[in-house]
C-alpha cells in the first residue's frame, strides 16, 4: 500500500506508479520499478469538515514490490510522537522550487520546522483542523507538484524514520508571513 493525497484523480486506470526514482524524466533509471494501481481507497471523511480534511488515500499496487537499495518502506506509527514547534521533518518531491516555477526533474528534499498548531490555526482561520499539521516557513517550504509527497521525521528515542504526514496544501511557496505546507496528520489514519 502507498499513502497519497486524495485531492488527485481517484480512478486507478489513470495512475502508474514509479518506485525507486530519482530523475523523474529518466525512463531507464537503474533501480526503478513501475506498477499499475489496482485499487484506491479514499478516506471516508475526505473534505469534511474542511476542503482538505482527511486528504489521504491508500493505493494498492497491481503486484508486490521487492525492497532494494532504491526502494524502502517507511514506518507509519500507531501513536505519533508529539510534534512540537522545535521538531523538524523532511519533505521530498519533484515540485517546483519557486512559485509558478518549473517542476523539478530530480527528487529534492527540504528540512522544514513544524509550527505550533494554534499559530497555524490563526494563520489559516477556519481552514485547519486536528487532521492537519503545519510545517515550513518563509523560504523553507514545499511547492506545487509536491502534494502527495511524504513529510517524514525521526523518532527521538528509537531514531527510526517514520511518516508524520502527507503534503496536502498551502499558501504559495515559501511565502513570507505564511506557514508552509499543510500536511495530513498520519495519526488520524485509521
């Protein structure tokens, strides 16, 4: 299963999944595996109470994938470690590097700070709920094309990497005065 942002197409016939990819436009990359999507399960509460609440879907691939040097699973914790404003996480994706810019052909990552939930709720009046977490600031942010990508962090005690969220939406790209991406909070995944 793969976790993905729901606000994309929900018909499996429109999806092809590339795993182990670094250069998105290189169709013959070493370690790359292609799979069709057999099924998409959308969170039953998607869009309630806000447009991007529960912005998650699970994708079941048409056939199993073997883990390699280029393809690794990530943990989804049963109970998420408390995210504080001092916490940070990585966002990865092929999104634009600036507002309205070109999509990157190479996988990029950025270390983003998590924001205080109350601060985030004030900034995005009435649009944030407890299924969301805010991360990023000023010029440190995800951008168009990064939606559906992972927001990952390391457990402070075990040092195990886990997925804390999925990039969903935000106000611009690294815009001054705005929090970065608003990610679907993995703890609300049932």
